[in-house]
C-alpha cells in the first residue's frame, strides 16, 4: 500500500510530461468508484489502469469507458455538476469527494496525500445521494407528523371541545342543583326557625303582659291597702284604733297575700327555638372548609396539670396512660394545678375570644375524653368536681366501652357515630359561644353545643387507654 501511495504521489505531482499528468488526473476524476470501497483502493486501482502500456488500446479504452460513464451518469442524476465545479485551492482539482471526519468537500489528492489522509471519505455523489435520501426520510416523517397533528386537531381536539362543553354544562347543572337544594333546605329551615322564634317571642310577650297586669294590680291593691292603713293609723282615735284590730289584721293579711315577685325562665326567650342541627352543621363546614378556614392552633399540654396516671411526651403533644407498674417508677412533684386522681390534663392555650380549632389523634384508644373546661375546675380528689364531664365547669366528648357521648354536669347525651373516627376535631367560636366536635376527614359534625361561657376556657383531656396526640 505504501509503494502504491508513493507511486500515486509521484505520478500526480509530475509536471515534466504534461500529457501524462493530465491523463492521470482525468482518469482519477472520472473513474467509477464503489462507495463502500476504501478510498485508497479506489484511487490506486485508477492509477494502475492509467499506468498501463500505451499499446494496450482495448484495456485503455475499456478502462476509460468503465471509469467515465458511470461517474458521469451519477453526477448528472444527482445534479452535482449542474454548474461550474469548484476546485481545490491546494491541488487545483475538482472537489468531488467528501470528508466525513471534517465534514467538508475535498479532492482525491487531499484524501491520498493531503490533509484528509486516513480520514473517512466518500464520493461526493454518494454523499449527496445519502443526504437526499435523509431529506426524503425527514420530509416523509414531517408529512406523517403533520397528518397526525391535523388528525389530532380535527378529531381529538374537536371531540375534547365537545366533551368539555358537555362536561362543563353537567358540572354547572350539578353545582346549581346542589346549591339549589342547599338553598331550598336553608330557606325552609330559615322559615321554620323564624316561626319558632316568633312563636316563642309571642309566648314570652304574653307572659310578660300577664305578669305586668298581675303585678300592676297587686301593686295597686297593695298601695291602696297601705294608704288605708296609714289613714287608720293617723286619723283614728285611740279608742277606735284599739277596737279595730280585726279590721287591721284582715287588711294586713290581704297585703301579705300579694306575695313577692320573682323572675322565672318563663319570662325568657328559650334559646333552643333558634337551634338547628342543619344550620350548625353548615356553619361549622363553612368555617372549617371555607376560604377563611381556621387551622389548628399551636396547642400543647400543660405539663403542670398532667396526672400521675399519665406520661407526657417530650414535645408536650402526646398523653399516654400508664400501667400500674410504670406509675410506681415515677413520682411527679406536687403542683396545685395537677390532677392527682383522675387521668386528666389541660392545654396551655386559654380561649376567651375569636374562633379556634384543633385536632386530636385518638388512634385506637378505647377510653378518652376531649373538650374544654374552666380554669377553675377542681384538680384534686376522686370527686365529680375533678372528673371531666361530671361537673358544670367542663364540656367533653367521651368515648368509653365502644360508645360515644357528650358529657356535661353529669349528664351524658349518647351520640350516633357511624364509624369510629381516628381523630376528633374541636371548633370553639367564642362570639357565638358555640363548641363543635367534628370528624376532620369528612368535616361531619358529631355534636355541637351553645352555652353562655362566662370565663376563659382551656382544652381538657382524659385518657385511660393507650394514648392521644395533639395534631398540628
């Protein structure tokens, strides 16, 4: 290969014999070359044919025909040489080869002895054909993509638009139907409550009128009796006064029969006349799920109040009921704020204004209480005064023996709970004095109570099985 390359170099660069040099160059340029054949093999074969004996006319003629005709046909078909061909600046030969390594046009001399020696090269016609084929493939792919886009626009997007209109129309109808149902229920509830309030107002008004008439008459009678007695006292002679004891006693007895006026609940509007489970549920849902929803307060247990029957986690958020053996190993210091007999604990947050909500994770605990109480609740002893829900100072939701109930002042109201909640939320709205127990997952109201709270409230808890945790 080295000897052939040197011979080619000498032959290509000779200038003594113009005819021979010109013939060799033309032969190199016009020889048909296999695209898959290495450039050296193609060029060396051309050089060997050009170096044949001048007398071998048939071989020379065949080589000339074989080298010129296919290349010319390929060039004509590919359109490469439709105009004036460019020449290599270094070798002044046609740029009829392409260097793949450097991505540029070269002449045959550049491939053999020039800067592209040893690079991957191919005939320009083959390169152009390959590029044209690639362009054809790209154009076909682009056409197929255009067809897919057109089909997507005409079919998918059109169908989606029709589906969108139908779905949006259905959604609007659903919203309107639900709001209409809620509005209708609220209007009916509003009418019912207003009628009950009106009826209760008329009842109280009638009671007030009756009481007013009765006591006005009693006042008049009492005033008249007193006036008569005063007149008797001041205008009756002693002899007559001494004998008028019976008459005086009768008048005094009539005065005493008037009795003492007293205020009763009959003279007050019954707050239950405006109480509505539907309205409370919607109100609580509006607060908990509405745009101004109240998040859980940054609440923790007050370590000073935790009973010796319980243990408190380091983050002050989990209460755990202790077995007897574990209680013996701990002895919390005496504190007047600590519950010493019942498994109770209070929260640190004092509630006396605004709206607050917080959530308790009750897990699998089979015995617990969650609610609120006054800060003045009793802390010592086994009496009901220190037992949450059994005194007038605490309001709690209790779970015991698989039953749920609301407890206050020793009275337990059973609650119908469809499924046992793993967490229980509390909502306290101080302006309306309303306490709501709800299930956070569904915001379903478990129980609500309205009470004229007259002192700050503290979150109150009790646990007699496993543990409960404040969630933030």
